[in-house]
């Protein structure tokens, strides 16, 4: 099996396992809920599967189980849809808690139970309140309400919280036990996965994203975009849906009222209306008509009022008014004032015209009214049958519709959002994080060609397979890093060649001086070795940390052989004089420092940029300066003297003491050390002397190598 097939099989096995787990979670929710319903227990246990799957498989499987559980439950119990988004929220919280170890600690288990109870009981109690459907029919709620201290809504809230706390406590304990029993390796197979990169790079999925972003991460931007889009869509859908729903229900109510009014008008004898009014209902046929109207009224559940009015200038003269158990009808012949909502229709009613349904909200309530004319034998309008439908029912139905719609939309959005974030993570975020991590590593290892080559291999091992522009970008990045590594390799070769050429130039120039001086056998090699010992000691002790960089150390050691380059200008009779120099001759000898400075500055001017010859100039010019300011050529003192020159001063004097000259023999090792020690703080930098004296073992190795001197 090739590598790509191996990579592809891992997510395939994971997804099969997770699919089975999701089905089992849904079944567990439904079975446990059916059991507690059958036993009439004050529990639900319909989130055990949701929390278990979320804890094992993460956000998407948990949300899927929570959402589908309520969708399936709604087949037998439509109210389940109202609570669908609560199960989805619990799944989100459970996945977060499992990821952060809540179910592994007692405090976390208690906290999880409380959070789930607040979601299921607290938010769940809001739904009946919103629907104005709070019923206190026994149990804990009845006890709380019976105290007389709480309203029905608060009593329902407290009872829901208490019941849900017990329910979620059992749920959390079951899930925590399940996580404890199951082996840890099983968790890696309990999550939907479409990771098509090298499996070794999957660790980036679980790492905290420490990548710097100017404002927010790409994942946050995608999430905010989803939230914004969903909010706009939900608001638009809600407004449009509620408008269409209201029109549909109003049309249905109007049709109901119109049919009832038409039926009622058909049984009223228009020729008898005036007699009914004159006799206050004591006329032949009145009682029979009233009974039929009562039958019509009782047969229509949503009808609030049914009556017949004769419209005149002074008001509505009651012909018939069918009373109900809740309302007492008006007396036939009495006059009812016009409602303000009918003021614009009064002229048409007085003329006997038919009017459209009217919606009013006045002393009689929020009503939809239909007026149907009653005609006499001459086809004249003698009165109107009025049928009123209570619009309060419409408001309740609108609330129910809105809650059901929002519950489904929120649950579906969370499921869809989780799916989109899941796709975004595996197709964009995780591959980008893997490449970014290796790119950051690449930017921090430019000093090592081997590490750069290893990083290029690591980048290629990610092997992104998203099949889109990101994969193309990754392939371009791989090619770029490979080309960069080769370019750096070529640059290093050229740089190394240049360094060797420069080092050769230094040695050649130093040899030119040494060959003229009969007393400086191996002087440049030994002083360079002592300089290396001192500068490494200073670095080790942390002295002059801001100055002693790797470049400074390299420059000082490489340019040390040029510290006496100025002696090229000293006459042979002075340079190689076997005896003590006269004052005039010593002044001539001292000029080798200024001559060396001029030579180095001339060399520096021919080479652009910062280079090692600047430290060579400092050593050539100032290695005879003293810490106390009594040296030459400028009488500098303390740290005003360049550090490279202070280091060279110790190395130069120690080699002069331990090497034979035409005018003196070599001093013994201990004697040379005592002289060097005496110069601490007067002739030499105390820190340089300190690290030199701490490195005597290395100093002895140099003496044995070049002086054949026994220690």
C-alpha cells in the first residue's frame, strides 16, 4: 500500500467509527427518554448520548446527535423541536469541557452538571413563558407555587432547574464514567476527519494557535462571517415568514368568520328585524332564530362573538347577541355605541354597503370582525351579522411558530456552522498552521545549512492534499524553500571561499612582518590563540555581553595576526636591534601603532560594508594603550580603549614575556603570570586578566605546542 493510501485510510476508519458512534448516541437518547417516560420518572435522560458523543468525538458529532435526536423525537412529539437548540448548545459545551479536561476532575464534573442544568432547565423554562403556555399541574412546581411567594413563571423556572439538575447530574456522572472506562487510544478514532496531510503533522490540530495575527485569526474571521450571515438570514427569514404567516392566518380567520356570518345571516328573516327590535325579541320566530344562532356559535371554536346589529345614526341597535359562558349578551333593542375602530366605516354601514374584514383592538379586545348584511324581501340591508374572532389566538400561534422556527434555525445553524468550521479547519486552518510552523522554524535557522535542509524535508513531509489553491500555494512554497536552501548553500560556499581568501591575506601580511622581525617566532599564531582563549572566557562569564557577539569573536580571532602590521614601516636597525632602544629609537618603534592604523584604514576603504578589518585596525592602533591611560599612541584609558585592543594587550604582553628575545631570555611561566597579575587594573583590563587566569590549562597547551616549554 502506498503512502497516500495509508494517509487516506486513517480518516476513513475514523469516520466509520464516528458514524457508528453517532447512531448509537441517537439511539441511546431515544431509548433512555422512552424508559423514563414509561416509568413516569421526573427525568429526561435525552442528552446522555449527546454529551457522550460530544465528549468522545468533538463538536460536530455531538451537535449532529443532539440535533437529529430532537428532529426524530418531533415525529411523535412536535414540541421537541422547540428544545432542539438546547441539545445543540449542550453538545457544544460538552465538547469544550471534554477538550479541557472537565470530566477528569470532580470540580469539573460538578461544574458541567450545573452548566447543563442552566441550559436545559433555565433556557428550557423560557420557552413555555415565551409561548404563554405555563402550566403548574403538580410536582415540584405546584409545591413552589403553593407557597404563595412566586409567580407561575418563576415557579416553573425553579422547578425546571431542580428537575434538570438531577437529570444532568446523572448524565454527567454516566459520561465521566464512560470516559474513564474507555481506553485512551479509542478517542483518536472518535472524530470526523478529512485530514489528507501527512499523519505526523496532525499534532497541529490540537496545538494552541500561537501564531501572531494583526487583529484576529482566520478561524475567528470565518466564524464571525458565519454569525453575521446567519443573523442577517434569520432576521430576513423571520420577518418574511412572520408576515406571510400572519397574512395566512388572518385570511384563514377571515374566511372562518365570513362563513359563520354568512350562515348566520341566512337564517335571520330580514322582514322581521324591525319587529324584533320593537318588541325586544318578543315576536314570532325570534327564539327559534336565537337557538339556531347559538348552535352556529357553539360549533365554531375560534369564534369569540356572534351578533346582529341594525346600524343607525345613534349607534348599533342589538337584534341578536349570542352570549357565551364567559360573556353576557346585550338585550335586544339596546343600543351599543360605535367602537372607535369602526368610525371610518360608519357611512358605508349606514348605507347598507358590504365592508371588508376589520381588525380592532379596543374595549372588546383584539378582534377580527366580519360584517355580513341581512336583506329583507326587497333586497334592502336591514341589519348586519357580526362575527368576531379573537386575534389573541393569532398572537399565541405566532409565538409558537416563531419559537419553532428559531429553534430549528438555531439548531441547524450551529450544525451547519460546525460543519463549515470543520471543513475550514481541515482544508485551510490546519494545513496553514502546519506550513506556518515550519516557515517560522525556517526563518529562525538561517545560520545552519543542515537545519535548513532538515526544515525543507519537514515542509515536504506535510504533503498537503486539499485539491485547491491552498495545495498549489503549498507546492509553490515547497519549491521556494528548496530554491532558497540551494541559494543559501551556494552563498555559503562563496562566503567560505571569500573567508579563506581573507584569512590567507591576513596570514600573508602577518608573515611579511614576522619575516622581518627576528624575535617573533610564531608570535602571530600564539597571540591569536591567546586572544581566542580570552574572548571565549569573557563570553562565558557574560562580560561585555552587548559587545561580544559571535561576529565580534570571529573578527577578533581572525584579525589578531595583523596587530603588528605597522612594523612593516620600522627600519631593520630599530626592529632587530639586539640591545635596549634609545629614546629616539623607541619613539620610532611606537609609530608601528599609527602606521598599522593607517594601513588597516586604507584596506577598509577598499572594502564596502562592515567587515572584520575594523577590529584589526583597533588592535593594530591601540594594543599598546594601558588601562590607567599611560600607554600609547593616544593615552586612552579604561573602556575607552576598544575591547579588541584590550584583549590583544594581554595576549601580546604574555607572549612577549614567555618568548625569548635578542635582548632577553624567556621568563618562567610563573614569573610571567605574576607580572601579568601585577598589571591587573593598571596596564590591563581586570576582566581580561580574570578570564585569562581562569584558563591557564588552555594557555599551557599553547606554550607546549609553540615554545616546547615544560610547565
